[in-house]
C-alpha cells in the first residue's frame, strides 16, 4: 500500500455568512419580548450603547437652562488653553480609568447606583411579581401534617405523596413504595396510608386510574348520586364511546335518568391535581398592530415598540476614540464595541423595515379576511411573497417566525396568513385554514341527533364549492379535536 500527499485546486461556490449577516438574521427572527431581552443583554455587555431619551412632548414649555450649569466630568471638553501642561486632562483620564475600568477591561456593565428618589424599575417589577404558587405535593404535605395516624403510616403517606404527579394520580405501585418506608411490614400499612391521602384536598387526588379518581369525587359529595357512581364503576368505556342507549338498557333506567346522571359525571374533574398551583398562561405580546382607517378605507400597520428602548452610541465614548490621550488598547476596545453597537442598531432598523414590508403585503393580499373573517383567507405561499418583495424566502420565514399580529378580528400568529390551499368550484383560491373554518361551521350547525359522518362532511363541503378528500376531512377533524359522528351524537 502506497501513501503519499498531493495538492489539488478545486473551484466551487459556497455561501459564507459574515458575523454581521448572522446577527441581522438572528435579530429579524426574534419576537418582541425576546428582542427586548436581547437589547437589554447588549446594553449590559456593550458600554458604548445607551438608551436614547424620549423626545419632549409637544406643547410642554421648556425651562430655560441656567447661564452656567455644572457639567459632569465625563462630558467636559479637553482643557488646552487654560492648562498648557494638560494636568487636568490627565487627571480626568485617570478618573475615567477608575470609573470605567470594567468597561475597558471586559465587556460587562454594572448598572449605576440609583440616586435617592430615583425609581428602580426592575426592583419594582420584582416586588410586584406574584410569589410562586404552592405545588400540589407541597399542599398535600401541609395537609398531611394534621392527619393523625401511626408513625409508620405517616411515613408511608409522605412517600405516597412524593410519588403523586401534577394531575393528582399515583403512578407507582404500592408494593414498590413499601420498600422505601421504614417499618412497613405489609401492604396493609400502605393501603391505610393511601386511604388517608385520598381523603385530602382536592377531592380525587391519589387515585390510580380515572375510574377511581371519579369515584373518589362522587363519594366526597354530601349526597352521592347512586346512578352516576354505577355508570363510572361499570360503564365508563361505553360512556366514553357515547353508547348511551345500550347503557340505559343494561342499568334498566330511562334515557332521562341516564342523562341526568351524565350531567353529574360531566362535572367531575379528571385531573384534580391541576386545581392546586397556578399554571402559567402564555402571555402574547403582538409585534404588529393592524388598525382600520375608516376615512380612507384601508388597513394600516405599525410595529408595537412599547417597552423597546431606542438605542444610540454614547457620544462620550465616540469622543474618547477620537482623543489623543487614550491608549491604543483602549481605543481598539472602544472601536470594536462601537462597531458592534452600530451593527445591532442597523439590524434592529432592518428588522423593522422587513417586518413592515411583509405585513403590508399580507394586508394587501388578505383584505377579504380582514373584512369578512377566516372563511375568506386566501393561500399565500412564502415563496410568492419573497418573489414580490425581492427577498429570500428564508428572510420571509424568519420575519414571521414567532410573531403575532393584533387585528380588529383578534390576535393571530403572523404565520397563520401564510398557507397553501386549493381552488373552489368557481376557480377561486381558498386556503386550508379557510376550509378548516368552514368545517367547524358545518359541525357547529349540524343536527346533533344525527351528526354528519366524514363522507357526509365531504358532501357538505362540496355544497359550498370546496372539493376535499375524505382522508383530508378526517385529518382536519382530528387536528381540530372534533370527535367522530358517533361521539358527537346527542340522545333525547
């Protein structure tokens, strides 16, 4: 076997992304809250970035500045004429090294200590933030302290509570848990502990399956419904499949009695553990606000810039770079930070311009949606938008990623307006989301005693000029959490 080395030349085309381009794409993709967080991080890391002060309100009389005001040392100009030896300049530069030494040595920023009377926005936000809510396990442990029982049962109950999930169910086997309880010689100890744990609040907690969970809730009621308990105990699967006539025949009750019991069962909570603790509700902040201008009969869009600081480069540091008495190392540090700050500001401005271009194209294309609602949503592939705007399709994708738009019809994800579709009988383009909306409308208005099956739903859509395959209807029905016809049927 022969080993040797050789040199070859090869020509190919590759896309090399500069750091500035990468940053621009990252900024474009960020939604509003993430952008605000990114800006805050950049301001902490880059000393030359500062927040631009808001402009004075119109109509507010400006106060006259005093003839001579005390200028902070950092804003003073270099002293040359009055001090030929420039001793004061050297003292000021030494002061800069003391005051801003951290800036010149590393890219970190420590916020200045606030003066008396100045409001600390972050501290106020922390003080006004609600404390974390108590978890289910913490709540059960707090209740378990007041339960009177033998020590071994108390220890067994603590182990059981530790293995209850957030929905309130005990997923572990009692036999395996007994090995972790010191002094538990048999399963009777574990059964007694579980019985006591199941008596805690919320009702139904500590159950091992859905049937036991519902029965525990029924038993905790002042006057348990006997038929409801019988349905849960022996006919839960039939109820799930909506086979109510067969159930009525098996229990020997009328349909009216059965439906009355079903109302009791419907009020039970299949996941009682979620009653304890506060689940975080996702908070949506729209990036774009769309409003209707009645005078001109047009829809206008603006970016939601509330809470987003306007950035600028510190004039003080810019002057330091142009100065003569700053070391070369410090100048290089400041130049790099100024360059990074300029890139960030330009990336944010480019994000605004690109986002507005995309949004106004959406307003133009989807005018019927804003006038008449989701049933009139049109197909809008991102490729077509990119071609019209003269940008890359990846740029459009990043522009709409994670963004939300507030409209007169509600708040929608910006990506909602970009989808494929088909043509109706009249040859007009209809988006898939519009077909879903029409499907939901048909199901909402159907005869509940004789609901449409998938074949009949296909026929109903065809009556509205929408030709859709049966498998597509079944797929959309599943995505929209619409049960099949047998489970949608209601009995008199």
